[in-house]
């Protein structure tokens, strides 16, 4: 299924690994700009690289604990 999210923005928590990273990657690949939030800076930096490779959208990484 082809989903076009161009012009949309997504905020994803827990996005440095697992399901959160998969969701962020898919949203970016569909054209959405994504803001990813996670606790670890190193994991966030790696996630930005992975997401940027799969999409054409901008990615913002925010280190935070949303608990």
C-alpha cells in the first residue's frame, strides 16, 4: 500500500529502537517529517542515520524522558 504523508509531521516517542524506530522509519519513507524522542543520545544519533537513509524527510532528534 502506498501512503503519502508529505506535508505531515509525526512525533514518535521511544523511537531509538524497536517498534518506535520502525514506525519513524516508515513515516519518513512515506514523506512525513519526524521528531524522534528517546532517552539515550547515542541511540538517537544512530536512529537518525537509519531514518535519514530510508526517507526524504527531515528528522529531529530530542533527548528526553517522557515518563
